[in-house]
C-alpha cells in the first residue's frame, strides 16, 4: 500500500486482489522475514530503553517528559541501525519480488545472498537514514505515550500495579499515536527500500519527488491498514514485555 503504485484502490481491494491472484496465504508474504527480525528488534529496543533509563531517571526514580522522549529516541535509533534497516529492506524486496510474474528469490537466505551479491552489504542498508528517522520518532512517541499513561494511572504511587489489560490498552493508544505521527516517514522509508529505490538519490530526494508528483496525501497512503496492524502489535508487545519484566523482577528480588 505504501509502494507508490496505483495497483490497489484501497485495503479491501488489496486483500481481494491478493487472495484472487495468490490465494489466502498470499496475505502472509514476507512473514518469515518479519519473524526473523522481530526477536532481535525487540531485544535491542527494550534493552537500550532500559539502559537509557538508568542514566535519565530522576532522584525519585521517575522519568521526566524529556527523559521519556530521549530514551524512546535512543531505543528507536539503535533498533534502526542494528535490526530494522536490514530486515525491513529484505522484507520489502521480498514482497515486491513476489508481486512480479517470475519471482527471483527462492527463500529468505537465498534472497539475502542474492541482494548482497548484487548490491553489496549496502544493499540491505538502503534507506537507513529514513529508517532511523522513522524508528527514532516511532519509539520516542510510543514510549512517551506509554510511560505517561502509566504514570497517570499510578497517580504518583510507584508501587501501584497496572493490570495487563490496562497495559495492553495503553500500548494500543501509543501505537495509534505513532502511526499518525510518522506515517509520512514510513512512506519514504518503504520507497527507499523497494525495488525502485534506485530512482531516488537520497531520502530527501524521495521526499521531494513524492511531494512533487503525487502531492502531500501520498505521505499518508496505507494509514488505515497500518493503524489496524500497529495498534494490536504494540499492545501485544508492551503486554508481553511487561509480563517478562514482572518475572525478572520477581526472580531478582
């Protein structure tokens, strides 16, 4: 939906044509790449956030609004460099390749080898600037909203327990906020990592050409499907992370 083509008129048209042309499982293209990247991405994201918190917390153990944004930004930049950029580049290339009449990639590892052989290691780091911008703003927004809602719920009582369904609700709100906050960056990032990335000289060039030829609304293509996915994704991720931290805190007490 973000690739800049006119192939689909909307989310339902996209689903209908995908199922018609490739069957139900065509909706799961790129899943293996997504799964391979999810674990290291989450590990880097939350690991860096927790480490950054150690340096940013105030004397009473809380984060200021600036601290929340800074820690989230650090987490986003780190995951962009070490996990998201290479995995997203491969994922986008895989999905675009599968749309062609004769797909070139026979599997995940074959695809990665082909990309590196033809384009070098830089082939999996195309769009790194846009990805850093996207993930940095993404996590800055998400962690800021999540931590702010958590503080609001606790009402100054640091020991107050936050039920898991509330954590999930707050996570969904944080996810929605991030979608509206950085979808334009995501559109640019996706185009920079697609099969037609060569026609853009840089991230800024991609932005200018998209604005010039398609107008400002082009930067919000795919908002609805992304919103429906991200809300649940972030809600589940924060709930699982909170549960894991509960276990660790119990063990380390």
